[in-house]
C-alpha cells in the first residue's frame, strides 16, 4: 500500500481526498503546513506528496523547492493541487520540481488516475548499476554507455545522461539539472546545460535516439523513450 502525504490547510479537501484515496487502496497522511509536513515525512516517508500552493507561513511552492534541495526528499514525487491555473503558475510549479499539476476543482477519479500515472513513472526509475531503456544502456560500474549496441564516448554528458535515466519522464529545469548532475558546489552557468543537451543529442542522433532528450517549452528538459 502506497503512502500519500497531502499538505493542505483546508480540512474538507483533506477529507475528500482521503476518502477517494482510501477507496483506491492508498494510505493517506495529512499536514496543514510546512512544519507538519516535515514531521510527517520524518515519521513515515511517503511515496508521493500532494501539495497545496497557498499554505499558511511557507507557501507550497517554496516547500517544494526546499524538498527538492534536500537529498533526503528530492526523489519524492510531488503533485501540486491548487486553484492557481494560469500557465505562468504551472510553469513556476514545474520549475520548482513538481511532477504534475492539477487545478482546483478536480474530480477524485482524475486525482487517483494522475497519482497512479506519476507513481508508475517514478517507480520505474532504476537505481541499479545498469540503467537500460530499449536501445540505450548505461553501466555505472564500467562507466560505459551503449546505443543499439555501439559504445558512446561521453565526457561531462555522462553525468547528465545518468541523472536523466534515473528519473525518466520527469521535467527538470536547467537549475535542477545543474544541481543534480554537476552538484550545488560547482559553478556552472545555466546556459551550459543547453550546450551539453545539444552534445548529448548529437551523440544519440546517429543511432536514432536523439528524441530521448526532449525539450519542454517554458519548463526545461526530460528524458523519455516515448516520442
């Protein structure tokens, strides 16, 4: 049974979500603000977080950013639940690190379906020593990457590709890619990410796999074997 944490200050919404998720076989834990959210994460790490934007004190968006900066929580997928439905709000949410964005009001059936979809994507991320998607394989022990059985000569792009393959079908901003692939203590300009993305695509292109590295307009980049 997957545990879902909902961070929402309105009790009626928590009750509605709890009823829907309970019927779908999920276990729900609740928090009304950032402080309670951290306490619940420490008590029982959730498989996914439902995050309201408008929280008392620290906003849900800022809480997402803090969770993404923490190595202990950055891999927990997050779905933003909010009445803020403007395109700019959604872009800000994806830049902060959310995996999906659902505008209020929403149907319980849609919420359950979106949770299941995010869990499928994130739980398919392979933390093992060999990462493989169709015709692309990365072996972290030998530091070798092959595309359709042919070796690829990767330098800096290796770390970027490895991070992408560990987190498929998830959108990351340039800043997030810098922090996760290069590290927060290394100074690299954000536009450098574009250069490495271009190089990575050029290396994959002769093997027909350049489409694995996808641009999400206004949000960043994602790795996906699905065009």
